[in-house]
C-alpha cells in the first residue's frame, strides 16, 4: 500500500470525502482516459468477454472493472495500491 502522503492517496481521500457513503454506479462505457468518450471502449478487448478472466492493474475506484463484469460478463480482478480506492471499488 502507498503511504498516506502519496498523491494517489490524497486523490482517493478527496474523492471519498466528496461522496463517502454513496455506492458507485456502474458506468455505461469503459473509459481509458479521464476524458469521457475518448478512445475505444471495451470492444478493443475482443468481441466476447463473457466468462473471460481479466486483470485491471491500477483499477482506482473500479469503474472499468465494474463495467466489464456487469455489462460484459467478464470475471474481473482489480488491483490498486491505495486501500481507499479498493474500498471504493468494492462499493460497485
């Protein structure tokens, strides 16, 4: 896990404080960047992701992992170094 002074921890803390108890919604599209609808969606990973095992490194709050699991039926494992982000990801 990262030290609490790391920029990623501070970022996660700010995001968590903004909506501490609200479960995160599953996004309608997988995003590769912080700019919505920039770049390809999940289709770049292949035509059929159902039951495929996927690993997302640096998953943050788990938006993409949740999208791939819920909307495409993939078995996704998300990994992040910031425990706050992992807790947020589990709220999907």
